[in-house]
């Protein structure tokens, strides 16, 4: 069973873990799979919903400081995972990898709370990008 928790993955990385489990060799070990923390994830989803391009969102998110725990609800997590159902079936069939589909660690309802510092970090990241575009160097 393949876990989703970073701490349970080989080198904390999904790609390194996949290579280890399957014996696959990759040309470069330079790249490391990373994910955004809660604040950046939330802000990125909102900006994407507003239609901002990925490159601009990435520039904004690279400025978000601090971290906040952020877990989707069980229903949100199931809906997100549903997008990968076909790919996960192929991984199970072709590589013998089955993923832990337990949603026990996810809350039943949303309980996203941010401190003033968290909100400041998200707003400062957004405002820095807007200021940069207003005064390009």
C-alpha cells in the first residue's frame, strides 16, 4: 500500500518513492517533488479560479511566507482524488502499486483558520506581484 504522507515516502518524495518501489531509473535526480503549504494552496486555488495564468500564480506563491495546516474535507479530498482514478488504476495494474485510499485524517467539515500573520503573508505576496507589474523593472 502506497502512503500519501510525505514522511512515509522514500526521501519524502513521491517520485523517489515510485522509482524505489518499481525499480524505475530516471535520468536526473536533481528534481524534487514539492507541494505548497496550506496558505499558498488556498491562495493558489483562489487565484486560479479568478483566471490568473499559472506562471503568475507561481510568482505570487513563491512570495508567501509562513505556513498553515490546511486539509480539505473528506468530501473535497475524495472529489480531488477522483480526477486521478484512471491513472491510479493503471498504476495498480501496470506497476502493482495500490494507494492508501483512507480519508480518516481529513476532517468532516472545513475548519480553515488563519492568523493575522497568515493573512498578511498572502496579501503581501499578492500585492508585491501587483506592484511589480505596475512598475516593471
